[in-house]
């Protein structure tokens, strides 16, 4: 098993579940993490460098690939030119993996591939019409990789991630930003929070990718809870968990005009075909997230 982005927000949550399923796990990151998981063979490599990438793939000789690495700078990733570089790197990675005898690959996609102006719950067969460069690049990658894999006889699945939260999240993102502000005693300004979203704890996101990888399911699969919740409900639960509702300023920020009213997944494929059911209740997950931030007090937002 070769896992890219293994030291990242999602990747770190896939390693122990993979070991538990009996995989020999090889993890790659640009720099080896200080808290590197035991039982995993770590490799330092830049996947954007064709020479380093080809050397890594050849040396590991993996039968399975879990590709999570991508440019993910909060805010900037939506329009960043780095997305194009990751399209080329990902296609090259899958091509090299197939050439080296790889059999099964699972890659991380995004709900931003969907048409966000469409009404109703988003299923894997919902219209694809990404409105951002990030979404365009992810969708283009999926199309090329699926065509390449079909020619090479490699089984491929594509996990479309919706909204996630949990420990080690960048404090510039919604849940982490609000939780961090509250535990350090700062005002947490938000919009009215009327938007309905589909949140899943990062531990469950990682476990869902592992279950998908260890299945025979091919094609796109939504990685989500399937349960809509308003953003206001999320931030109010965080404030209650922190005991600082006085610091929550709902409605202080103007809503973005392009922000969809609802983004919720149909998780039928994930539940029935892959056989995955989340283990972490939303309230318990938010409580644990606040507790994590309380134990890692910092103000790096």
C-alpha cells in the first residue's frame, strides 16, 4: 500500500486502519512528520518532481494506491495555479503505478466537482459543472485517470469529499477557526449560518477511504454523512461545548453571494456498496474537537 499525503489532515487517519486490515503501509510526504505512525514505512519525496515520484513508485512496488496529496492552502486552493500541477502529477503517478504492476487505486475528489446550482441532494450521477478552478482540475483528473486505468487494467475509485472537521485541522477553516477562537477567549464572528452542509469527522473520512480501497467498488463515491446540518447549528454546538456562547457573533459576517444554500450528499453507495457507516456522532465529534483545541491552545488563525 502506498499512501500519498500521509502526513496531512486526512492521510494521518488512514494509516492505522490500513495496518489493521493487514496492509504493508508505505507512506509518502514531503517532510517526515514528527508524530510518524508506528508500523509504517515512511518516504520523503516531492510528488511534483517526476524523477522523485518515479523512483518512489518503482522502489515501493505497491499493489494498492491511496492518493490524497494535493494543494490545499485554505482559501487559496480554489483558484491556485498549483491545481494544474497536481493534475499532471496525479496522472503521472497513476501511470507509473500501473506500469509497476499496481492493481487498485483510490483517489480523493471533491464535492466541488458537482453543479452547486442544482437543487436537492447530490448523488454520484448528479450533474458535474465545477464553478472553481480547483473543481475543474479535480474533475479533469478523474476523467483522465479513469481512462488511463481502463487501458491499463487498474481498478479505480474516486472518493468525493464533502465537509470535514476534527483534530489538526487548519485554524483558517470554519470549525477549527471557531473552536480555536472560543477556547482562547476571542470573539468568533460568523455569517447567519443558514447554509445547510454535510459534515463528517476526519477520522470517519479516513476510515471511509480505507473501506473504499479495500472494496471492489469502482467509480465515484461520495464521502460524507448524508445528514444536513446548518452552519449556525455547527457553530452554536461548538460554543456550547466551549462554554463560551457569549463570544459567538452570528450574523457579523456578510454571506457570500455565491455560497450555495445546500450541499448535502446521497451516501447510498458508501453505505450499501462499500458497507461503511460513520462511527462518530456529530455532537460527540464537535465536543472532542473543542477538547482537542483546548489541549493545543494556539492562535495561528
